[in-house]
C-alpha cells in the first residue's frame, strides 16, 4: 500500500527538513505551515486548521497538499480549481493529495463546513505565493522584469511585442530544489477576477464514479488479505466480563485477539470470519437502560456538568422577565427531534498492514491526523511509525470520526502477520456507530400589540448550541443549552444541533406570526437583523411565487388541502431559505408538491457542485424531517436495518428548485450543512397551513400521514 519511502511524516518536521525533492523530484516548493494544537484541544476549535504546500515540478504539474479529506462532498474539484486559478494552469495539471498523514500538512479534521473557509484559503494563499516566485524565476530566465511576465496555461511569456519568448513551467523549475514559505503579505486573486474558479467545470474523478472503477476503502484487496470482525456488546451499557477464544482459534486460518477491551477475529474469507465470531464465548454484564418512551423525561432528569464542554451556550441580553410581564402576547411550546443514524453509502471501513515496525492504515475517516495519534497511543508507537491514508470514502455526514476500528484492525494485522480489512455490516453501522443527538427544545416568546417581538427564551436539552442564536431583532433574549447523560452514543452529524434548533425556532416564529395575524414572510423580514439572510429569503419567495398568508388558518386548514411554508437559517457562515408546498388529502397522507431552496455562502467556487450540495442536503433533510428515527429499548436498537429504518427514496423526493446567490465580494463558506436546516420547519409550517395542525416533533409523519 505504501508508495512513499519510510520517513518522518512531513507535518512532524520543520519545512526546511522535509525531503520534498527525494519524494517528488526537483522543482519549486512553497509552504504555508500548519499550526498544531495539543491532543486535549482536538475537537474544541483550537488554532487555525491545517496549512498547505505546493510542489511545482519538472513535468509542469502542480502537486498540492491539504490535510482535509474528500468524503463525497466534492471539495477535491473546488480546491483544485482554486490552485489552477492562482497558477494559471488547466485543471488537468493540478494534482491534489488530501488526508495522507505522511505528506499532507496537519489538519484538525474535515467537519463544521471548514474545507472552504480553511483549506480553500490556505491553498489560495499558497498558490498565489507560488505564482509570485514563479514570476521571479521566469523573469530571470527570460531576461525581463517580473511585471513584464504573464502566466497562461502553464507557460510564462514576455508581454507585448516580445511575447514570442515563452517557457513552460516545467522547464523553469526542473533544475531547482527551492523551498519558500508563503509571505505574510500574499494576496490571492479576488473572486471577481476568477477565470477558472467560479465557472463550470467537470468534477474530478466523475468517470470513475459513473463507471464503478473508483476504489473505496471497502474495495481494497492487497495480497494476503484477511477479513476482520469485531466482537460488540449485545446492548449499549454492557461490560465484557470474559471471553473464550479457543473455539475460534481452532478454525483453519483464523487469528483471534483479545487486547484490553478489544476482541476480534481475522480469517481468509468472510464466511470463516463470521463462523469464528459465532465460536466466541463471551460473558457480558448488562445494566438497565432508558427506553424511547421515557427518553424526554430521562434527558431532563440527567443533566451533566457541561461547563467543560466545547458546546455550551449561555447568552442573555436585556431583561427577559420584565419584557414578558409587559407584553400582551405570549407563546410557549416544546419541540423535539429524534436520534437519527448517519446511514452513509459506505459503512465504516479500514485496512491495516504492517511493514516491519511501520503501520499503514487506509481509513474512511474525517479526522486522519487524530486517528494517527489515537492509533500510535493505543499501540505504543511513535506517530512517525503510523501512516493514515484516506481513500475515496462513501460519505461521512459527521459520522466517521471514531478511531477504535482502526486500532482493532492494526491489532489483528500485527497478530496475524497479514493485512486485515474490517468493514461494518449495515446492522453494525446502525448499532455500533453514534447517532445525531436527540433534542428537546423549550421556547417562550412575547410580542407587543403590534406583533413586534419583545422577548425570547430558548433552552435546548441534549442537542447542542449550533444555530441557537437568533438572526432576528429581539431586545430581550435568553438562550442556552444543557448537555445531558445520553443513554445512546451520540456525536457529530451533518449540521448537528442546527437542524433541531432551526426547526424549533422557525416553527415557533410561524406560530407567533399566526397568533398576531402576520404573513410569515413579512414577519420574518420585519425582524431580520441580517441583510444577507433577508436577501436569500426575498430571492426564494420570488422564485416560489409566494402568496401572502394574512388570514387565519382554520382548525381544519385550507379547503383544497394545500399549504405553503417558509423557513430561514444561518449556520457555518452560510444563509439559507427554504419554501415548501404540500398537499394533505382526505386520507391525511402527506404529498410534498415542490420545494425551493436558496443559499448564499460567499463567492461560489464550483457552481454545479454547490447546486448538487444544496439539492442533496435538502433530500437528506427530508428523511429526518419526515420519518427517520432510531427506536430503542433497554440499550438495544430495534430498527438496525434499512428495511426497518426508512431513508428518502426517489418517490419521496419532490421537485427541488435551487437558487444560488453568488457574492464574489465575500469569502467562500462551506455549504455542506447549511442547506439542511430550513427543510423541516418549512415542511412543518406548510403542513400547518394545509391542515391547521401544528406538529412540533421530528419526524413529522413517521407513517406518511399527518396525525
């Protein structure tokens, strides 16, 4: 698997001591160093993410390196476009390596929609600096001043009458071994001047995707491969008391390992690996766990000391108590969202192999550098002896941060002397991966006689603080969240708490607008404090041809059973608005007629991919909004199969119209998460408009019908 010589990973050495030219040949190297936090800071923000470096070689190609990874979101093409833009190269002349801990700069991880704000900016700066150094080199060789040199499609030439003098990038640098750092004064090309980025481009690797030739971690099959399986507890909250491995070890070709809490087997084929698992004799201690029917009460009664958590918000302004006392209109309600599963196309997968004392791990991970640290620590190795590579990965959605599977594969590979691959079954993916946290959100609001918002009190139990802050003007606010002792494992999920908090807020605001007989769009625009979000809302309602709703909805809804809903949101630097139109027939079955989603996330780098991201996010959000929910009883997952856990199918997806607002005057922001957060409240508001029924819990229609 290892195509590079054994050496210290680049991120563990100062730039001047790295063997760039031994690995990649002569040329020009430009480095933007990463800032690396201590292990205790991982996942808590820490210093800026990552860095970047570019090698311009004798073949004229630019090899760019970033610690971010590609797990299906399309950033490889967008980031490559930005390098091509800065160096005036065709896209085919840029090779981007991502998430390989041996050669890429350290990075905290690919989460929080940070690839565009961080990696994109770092690669732009590095590319711009490379361009400046290249101009200096070309000027010297062409005997002209740098200002008289222009770069175009991999060629440097003298401007004007002497323009016939030109030289290729490869020829310029073929005899160099020059290393430079990005100067602090470097300025990348403004988006308003882009000629490659921001324009249509074919996705890199699209041919491999559509022909099925792309190799994911679960496809890798080196010589001597063994298939690994892990012993998992029968229920959450179980503790392993002991295990007998003898019957498994008696099977031909089987390696069985128990190290600390890890128990696993490896075998020459999947059937033997499964037989070895059944041959294990394990004794477990189980403790009673709360079940789904009591979960809301359980979470309220089990707060944790959250002050040490990275995700705690306490925000208060004005005098909320006095504002409520003085306001003639008030509203109070609770909104809940269920635990839901990530359901990636490719389940968790890892391949580990040893070459002497050096370990190489191919891992579908959003945090390869954290995985390297965890693997090294668990196995008692220096980090320089562990290489983690991230092959193409079939989605993450925030669910691929765990390192335990990689440690287990490494243990089995060391014990067997063979490469070992472990791939979760679909049922293991449902039962052993963590879930999006459940949320319980209590909201109390108040308005004056003219309907103007005067007070807002918002409290999230368990879900988190993302997008809890109001984008609306309210003088008196109190917003906080309470971490709890969740009975199910929970962790990052695409948009995380922003979906729950936005669902609660935008549903509640609609309720308040109905209470004061205001049109939901006008009511939002009246209070919005963010001009960018207001612009997105106006663009969406114009595209949707919104009909103002000022007359009260009756107890049975609209006579024709049709309803329209709107919602907005602000998250991860992006702004989104979603419109939904639904129909609810006499049988109460919900039909989504159409959706319009608009997004503004700064300067658009790769328009077609952004359009796909927005539409894909809307489709994913439909599942959590309508029917996705993990069911559990006493620590056991009751619906661990796709036949029992519905995700959106083609017949669930309505026509989705995407509106993109380009802002070349603003930095590019991520767009993988923001499109999800306004879908559920837009649907809930449309259902209310159609039926007069206010639904405050996600999923809204688990069986497809409006209760």
